[in-house]
C-alpha cells in the first residue's frame, strides 16, 4: 500500500479518480504516469493501482490488485448525537469517531438543541479525509438529522445506550455491553 490513500466510490467501474482527488494526486503530490497509488471505494476495499493518465481533473488508473479489508471489530457501531451549537465541535467529533471506525452517524434534534440542521456535505468531506488519514477502507454513513423520538423508535439490531450527565445512578458501559452485539 502506498503512503497516500485516495478515495473514489466508483473506482472499480470507471477506473478514474474524482476531480478533487485527481488535483491532489497530480498538482499537490506531483504523481506521474506509472506511479503506484492506493485507492479505496469506501466500502471496505483497497485497490493497488498505477497512474495511466495523470490529468489534474481526471486521473485514469490501472488496477493491479484488490484487498478487502476486514472490519477491526465484528459489530456495527452507530453513534447518535445531538449536534452542538458550535459546528467545529461536531466536525471534530465526526473526524475522531471516523478515525476509530464508527460505522454510522445519526444526528438528532433533542429538546434543548440549538442547532436544527447540519452541513451534510461538509461532514461528508471530513469523514472522507479522516478515513483516508487513518488508512481505513470503510466510509461511515451519515443520516439526515432526525428527532430524538425517531431515533429511539427506529428498529435497530442491537442495544441502544444513552450517555447523559443527569444526577442519577449510572452503570458503566463495560458492565452493560454484551460482547459481539451491535451498539447504538
């Protein structure tokens, strides 16, 4: 695997890098035809490639090998969160959670939520960047913002936990989680 990871959700079909990835590859990293690169489709697969055409708007690649990356843990980890007023905090959270391997983000509006919407496109860019930086092959899902009630009532194959700061008796997650089960 090369040092830099590129992302193209359609790499297997069209053998092309998207414009932003092509620009980074050719103009920033100064890659030339014949140079080896690694591309992920965000679905758990790494592609060992070489550049065929190094154009800053559309790089064409040749695929030499495919490596399916197994998940680092056998469960699905979904995180529902109420976005904070400061967007930077939401972005930081999504970045760090992507780096550790969260599978899905479920933003929700709660009773005291000040932020009623999220910049989905911006958060997607942050997730792609964090996935590439941490050399992972899976891009998490980001659902549209929904109400707390919708999140609680949506069927889920696993257990749901709520982290809160109310003055009540709490059980540590390590005591309530059962090994191998999906978690929201």
